[in-house]
C-alpha cells in the first residue's frame, strides 16, 4: 500500500473537529435546526418520560420526606429536643459544615470521570461530534441543563437541611430555609463545574494525579479542623470557636455556609452578606472554567462515558450494585481514584501474604485510606458530641462501619475475581477471614489515635472504647458484604402486594444483609451504643458478635466460591 493510498483513505473518513476550530455559524445553525425539526417527536417523548420521572420522584419525596420534617418541627416546638444530644448539634454544625460542603463538591466533581455533566446521546455522538459542527453550540446546552438540575436539587436539599436545623431550635424558618437553599444550590453548581473540569481531564492519558491529591489534602485538613473545632467546642460549649471561624472563612466551602450560620445566630449580617457575595463571585469564576472545559471535552471521552452510563443503568435495573461499580471502575483503564507505585517489603512468613497484599493495595490507593480517615473523624465527632446516655450514639457505629468498608476494599476486589488467589494453598473461607487482619488493625489504630487526640484536646472519650470492641464485628459485616456474590435470580421474583412487588426489596435486603445484621446485633448487645450503661457482659457480647460475623464471612465466602 502506497503512501498516497493511505492518505486518501484517511481523508475519506470523518475526523473529529478540534475544540479550537470554529465551523461557520450558518452551517451549525442549519444542521442543528434540521435535527431539531426531525427529532421533535422523539424529543417530546423523552420530555414526557423525564417529566413523569420527576413527578414520581417529587411524589415519593413528598410522601416519605415531608412527614418526618413536619414531625421534627412539631417536636422542636414542643421542646422535646431540650437537654438531649440533638440539642448540641446546632453548636457543632458551623464547625462541620465547611468540611461537609467541600466533601460533597469533591464527590460531585469525581463523578465527572465516568458520568460528566456533558452527556451526548448516541445519535449526536455518531453524526455530530465527528463533523465540523460548533462544539460550543452542541455541548454548552448540555452543561446548562446539568447546572439547572443540580442547582435545583441542591437548593431543595439545602432548604430541607435549613429546616432541619431550625427543627433543633435554631433560627426562624423564614431565614433558615432560604439560606439553606442558597448553600445547597451553590454546592450543586460548584460540583457540576468541577465535574466538567474532571470530565475534560479524563481524556488526557498523561494527566497526573496532582489535582486529586490536592483535593484530598484540602479535605483532610478541613476534616481535621472540624474534628478539633468540634471537640474543643464540645468541651467549652459556648458558641462557635476560633477553629470554626477559620473553617468558615478558609475558602468557598465556608463562604457558602456563612449565610446559613448567620441565619442560625452564629454570625452577624455583615458576615452573611460577605459570604454570599464571595460565593457568587466564586461561582462565576467556576462557571467560566466549567464552560471552557465542557467545550474541550474529547469525543473519545464522550463516547466512553455514554457506553459506561448505559452499563450502569442496566446494572441498576438488575439491582446488581457490584456490576455497576465495576462499570464505573473500568473508566480510564480500570480502578477508581489515584493509584501509586511501590509497595511494602515482602513478608518472610507465608501466613502474612494476604495481609501484605491487602496493605499494599491500600497504600497504592490512598483515596481509600483518606476516606477511612474521614469517616473515622466523623465517628469520633459523633462520639464526642453525643452524651453517653443518648441512643443517638448508635449513629457512630454506622459511620465506623463505613470506615471499615473502605479498609476492606482489597477483599472486595479479590472476591470479584477469585483467580487472584487461586495459586495460594488456602481455602476461600480461610482467605476471607485472613482479609480481616488489615481492616481490624487499621480501624483500631485510627480509632485509638483519634480517641487519644480527642482526650488530649479536652473532649470526652464518649463511645470510643465500645467502638474499639466493635471493630471485629464491623469488619466482619464489611467482609460479608464483600463476598456476597451475585443476587440470586429467585429473589427478583417477588409477590404482588398493595405496596408493589416485593422482588426489588428482597434483592436490596439481600445485598445489605451483612451490615444490617451486624449493626443491629451490635446495637442490641453493646449497651453503650444504645445509651445504656457499660459492663463486662456488654463487652463480652460485643466480642462474640464479632466472632459470629467472622464465621459468617467464612461461610459466605465458601458458598460464593461453590456457586461459581
């Protein structure tokens, strides 16, 4: 084949339009106008389907969301929160909200790796992206639609949060609800702009992990400040302290919270106005960066994310969450988050091979370690803020389970492909139990270090000791979930009831049976986690629950291996 033939063949194929090449405006307008007219029927059908979906979502939210909000407001009016653990939450929220806002924005931005705000349907991908059509006219309306959706959802969630904060006896609804809506809308808009930047960077094969590391460092610092502020404020108990003020003025994540804090009485009107103005300015800058990034998203990324979105939707329809996570992890060469090179020295004893592999896997994926640290910090905040006599202490066990699930990620990866451990001379049940060594040791270390820091800062130890005893049970619950396998088909065949078919609910309960049983057993046995007094029987019962969960892990792993 001659060079002239190769050039002629390459010229005959449609080439993607470069982001900086602007086609003639008349061509773009004529093409988009023709397609708009030709697809009017399909567009009306999709619009009716979307409106019906939004109607169903609004109806479910009104049925399941409004009654609890009304009940909380009634309880606050009757003074039922006075003197309980809930009465201390308004004092702690100014310290925690900046870190929480930054975390939500980072999570919304991370979604851009597999489902960015610029989503193009298959027809446009096949016929428009590869031809000289203005990418700005094609992609910016998609970004604007994503901004509208996330902004509205964020405003609704923020308004509900402001109303809940008022339910604890703070502020008035006329100020709390609009301030919460403003904060939530800002979070949604900023997260969408960040997702556009992430979506554009997903097409760079040589892109480094500097941005993700910087975001992880900011989140770690914010949560450390929140933990220190919550502990010191819990000990002092007299309004927002210096560390809380630092978090509120440290960046856009705190500026958006200032109007809400001011409406709650924790800041003055000047702080609310300054925070609102700074937030609007930051959103304007983020919108500019997001719009430029959306126009420059590579066509390859658009095609890849469209295919991954279809796979995730199919997995969710089949109620197979593991397959959905696998589809998300396949973007960009597999694996989610930053992967680092290197590892730990190889062990000299064969019995430590599994623990060495798990520890090496966690070291190479620092995002999991960071998530475990963040959730451990949340656990310690709950333990320090809630009085030992309150049943709300059980919430600390839930957040501690989430931290344990992050540390048990290597077991989940190996359970998804048993060929990884096929060369090891041990049974699947023994391997499953061996995977508990690193999560147990890591979570005990994090809780002990955080509890010690809490005590040194003058805060109460709270439920740290019962949580330390609960670590084997929490890790066992995470391992049961890791080795659960595929949903049995017979569970999807439910029975018709006035509330609907029972199949999907049975499948969901089957997937969460590990943490559900483990947490319920812990709350029932561990007396300090439900607000009762501690004792030897409670400690022994907690350890027995841990042993039972590890036994269940081995049985689940054995059954899953036989099913394959």
